[in-house]
C-alpha cells in the first residue's frame, strides 16, 4: 500500500506548518513527528512549502444539465429575469440529448476539478417525461465517482403542479436513483400550490429516505415566505440537518420583525441555507429602478444566529446566467462583498462557506483532514486564509482518496521590475 508524507502544510489560521501521512486512501497521521515514515525507502515525501492546505471545496448547488446552453436557439434571456429564463428553457429543453448534456457537463466538471471542487450537488430537471437529463447525470455520477462525489436532486424546474404530472415525475426520478428531493414552490401558480408542493416534497423524502433541497423564495417579493413552511415541516418531522433552502432571496426584502422571528424557527429546524452570490445578484432586483436590491439572503444574520450557510456556483453559462466557471473562491469573494462580511475576523473564518458548510449541507460524513478519514484535500497557492481570499487563490493540488487528480504549477511572475 502506497504511503506519502506531506510536509509543511499550512492549515487555516494555524501559526506553524503541519506534516501528515497518507497511507492508501486514508489519513493515518495528521501532525506530530513523521520521521519514522520518512525513513522507509518506498515512502514518497512531498513538500507543500507552507501552502494553505484545506478540505476540498463543496459546491452544494449547481445545474450541470444546463451548463453551456446560454447561446442555444431560444435560450437567450433578454430581460435577465428568472422567470423568462425558465420559460426559454421550457421551450427548448426537449431538443437536448443525453450525449449533448454529458458532453457539456464534462467540460464544466473538469473546470470544477481544476478549482479544487470534489463534492457537488446538482439539480437535475425532471419535468421531462423522457428523463433525458437524469439519464445523463446518472451515468456521469457513476463514471466520475473516483474524481467527485455527486448528489443528484430530482428538481421539477417547472413545478410539482404548475407542470402537469410534475409530482409523479419527481417520485419516478427518486426511484431511478436521484439522491435528493427538490422543489420550486415560488414558481407554482398559487401560494396554496406552493405550500402543497413543499408538503409533497417532504412526503416523498420520508417515503424514500432522501434529503431535501428546495429552490426557495428566489424572488424580491417580500410576501414569498415558503422558507417558513420548509422550516416547520423539517422541525415537526425530525429532519433537522437534512433539509436545505436554496437562494432565499426574498429574505433580503422581509421586514425585520418577521425576519428575526424566523431566525429562531430556522435554528430549531436546523435548516441549511445555500446562497449563489453571482447568480442571485444578477437575476434579482430586475423589477427595481433605484435603489436596486442585491437579491442576497441575510447571510450575516443567518451566520450570527448559528445557521449553516454555504455559497455555490448555481450556473455556468446557461439561460439564467451567462458567466461562471466553477471557481468557488470567486463565489466566496462575491458573497463576502454582497453580505458586508469584510472584517478581518470574518475573512479569516470565511473558507467554511465553500468547504465544510457545503459538505455539511450535503450530509457528507467522511470529511476533513484528520486521522482515519479518507485522504481528500486541496492545496491553494497562498500561505494564509486572508491572502487566499483577497487574491482569490487558485488550487494547485487536489488529492482524492489518496491519489492526485489535479496538479498545477504555482503562478510565477516572469516580469522583472526596476523598483
């Protein structure tokens, strides 16, 4: 069994570097004296040279079946609104094929891997009786299991009830292998149907023992309050920690009395929150003149109240968002700016939004650099958290199950200065 000693790893906010040992697929010693291992002739020694070493990035919200479709016929969105993008997608998604979806998804996944992402939750549109996207993503999940842990959300992009038979399609997707129950209550025709869709999602999750992740209140409408239904059903069904509310943009428009009441309810429910900074601020505020709302959930207040919040990519060049490249350090940069979380202490504590918090949302059990865990980690091209965030540091090494899956040379400046 192969043994590698990694020397001089800089863990976040530690004063000194640490050595650790990987044997086969596991961390067998993190910290302490590794000289006994180093003396063995067949042991590989890798000097990390004080570079920041962290658990892998976890992207808890993306749509890999949509990537690189922004320029397809009828997909271009002129208004920049969420609902126009959904309409455009609805008109043309039936023309996509399994091979086309897989081809585009592979490009995006390679980008994610190059940025140190090893955990991904992707929403898969199942409001399609042919399950074209689900078939594609089930194949990808199996084919790439040595590179990335992928969770598939049975996501009814056009609604449980706004789309005829949507609820049945979600259930069938779970039978076919989807890992998570999705939903989009704010897209249903009525408030009542929205609540009904949340209730149906919980019914399915308990029937098939699945996690839940709802697109929730992705609007500037201060009356969009489906997170309260999700929190209540999570709490009363004992599903704390197993449910996520994605986006929750409307929270930025709630009156403070209501918002602060809900903080206690969210906490009792152990609700996870996922914010997609670039997409949320791009899509929201479209109906405003000035002042324009950011469309970002109350990340600072949720965090101060002990709620688990993660940042995610959401889109890579699709009808909802024209840019994106899978780099969660970019999402972290936007998220901190938009959330006004820019104190030195907040910045030094911020990597959690794109690493451990996302993994917690996904209910990943075997996560973190510690003895006995699977040897999954990444190395950034900086030596401290503050500068890594400030410079949106690139990932220069990604190790999964003890094997290097991606490696880059650190950036080198060749220009010579005269000062």
